[in-house]
C-alpha cells in the first residue's frame, strides 16, 4: 500500500499556495483582534458596574 501512488516523478509538478501573498498575516491579526476585543469590552463593562454599585 505504501508504493501504490501512480506518481512516478515530481518533475514538472506545480503547487498552489493559499495565502502565499501575505493573507495568513491578515487572518492572524484578525484572530488576535477577535480575542482582545471581548476582553476590553468586558473590562469596560466591569468597571462601569463597579462604579455604579460600589
């Protein structure tokens, strides 16, 4: 089963790289923002609730 590939040689083979032009950094920073924004919003809400009740 290990030698069952019909590919005999890799000469002339091509590759398609998704986000090869820098799209990966966009998704990285988007995920960082989506992690930080809820923390900031909850900190603001907690500060407002604390000043209101305390």
